[in-house]
């Protein structure tokens, strides 16, 4: 094994943990929060693993061995250096302290050209705005009919909502993996051989098990502090709307985007809508600190990403400019 292959292996392992540990909570956070008291963690893990295995296998078969679903079309393969592997290491460290960093920016930015990086940023900003507006409009209507604190799901209807939630989470998990798998696949050959595919799936399933065992880790707090996110009816609606938005942007073009920004935008619009409808009991002064913290954490992640790219392109490897 030469040194560049070793860097690729280290980068892949760190990116796999970072993507599952940091970003997957966007899709599985509400699923974990609303099911962990009903099902053992390993049943939730097995369900999520089944969707992951299907998504990677399906993408591998229909895209000629490309598990990124075409997200890397604008990012040509390069020889992996130590600084490529360092990017997900920074992400892992930030994840450990609970900062929702965009894996797309932090990992892919050290591979992408400046032009592609700008397009990624623009698409992510648009995604944040679209998610916030859609969520605000949707919950302006839904908040008049659903208040989980006082209007819980009737016992006879719970099994139907539980089934709908598992289906919506499966659809969301598939849509999300179609986006964010590029952040891991960038360390692999563009056409992944079958033994490597099996190995990659095994690593991801293992890290997924770790996340379910620890119930999402510190990043899960971003989900838990939002109104009603523990309730399966709210979780079902959140997951379905998020999945539709991701699916739309996936079909729009092949430029990668930050799913973290879309997720935070969705929760922001939802919180603002709930505060608008229930002004008497849920005031804006409670909402803005929560929304502001999430936005500041996103900006910290973006600043770290830009600083890392600038350091690499101007000091470590000027040939990347």
C-alpha cells in the first residue's frame, strides 16, 4: 500500500464516521427521538442499515459503479494527499462538540475548484431559503390543527402514524444518501469494484450502529430542542417535507449542496410558523435564540471550511489555485 492509498483509506474512514455522525442526524434524528422509547436501538439500526444497503447497491448498479449518484461529475478524481484526509478529521472534531458543520463544504471543498465551490454555496443558500419558506407556509396551516402537547395522536391511530413515519424516514434516508454519499465516495475510485463496495457498506453500517447506540450524540440536541420533534406525527411530516425538498434539488442538477443547510432552514421555518400561530404560549423571544444558535453554528462551519481551503491553496499546495 503506497502513501496515497493510505491517505485515501484514512480519509474514507474519517469521512464515513463524520457523515454518519454529523449529517445523518438530520435525517434520522427525528426518527430516533420519536422511536427510541418504543423500539430497541438495534431494530432502528437494522431498518436504517437496510435502506443504506439498498441505496448504495442500487446506485452502484444503475450508475456503472458510481455510488455518488453523479454528484462528483464536476469534481475530477485526484491523487489523495494528507490534507485531503485532514478535512474530515476537522469535521469529526467539530462534530464531537456538537457543531452542525456542512460535510459537503468541509470535505468536498478541498477537492473542488473555486467555480464549483461557489456553485455549491449558491445552491446551499437557495436550499436553505426554499426549505425555510416551504416549512413556514406548511406549518402556518398545520399549526392550526396539530399541537402535539395538547392534541396527541389517538391510541387507535398510532400504528398508522408509526407506519407512515417509517416510510417517510426511509424515503428521506434514501434521498439524503443520494446526496451526501459523494462526501465519502470522493475518496474512492469513481467506479467502485464490488469488494470495495461491500467493504464500504460494512464500514457505514458499523458507524450507523454506533450512532444509534448513542442515540445520535451531541448533534441530536439540534433536533430535540425543536418543538414536538419527539412526536411521531410531527416527525413524519418533517421527514416527508425534507425528503421532497432534497429530491427536488437532487434532480435539479449534479452540483453537490449542503443538506445541513436545508435541514436547518426547514426547522427554522417550522419554529417561526409555530411561534406565529401560537404567539400566546410560544413567543418569538424563545424562538430567535434557538434559530440564531443554529445559524451561527452553520457560519462557524462555513468559516472553518473556507479557512481550510485557503490554507491549502495558498500555503500548502499553491498548484490547486
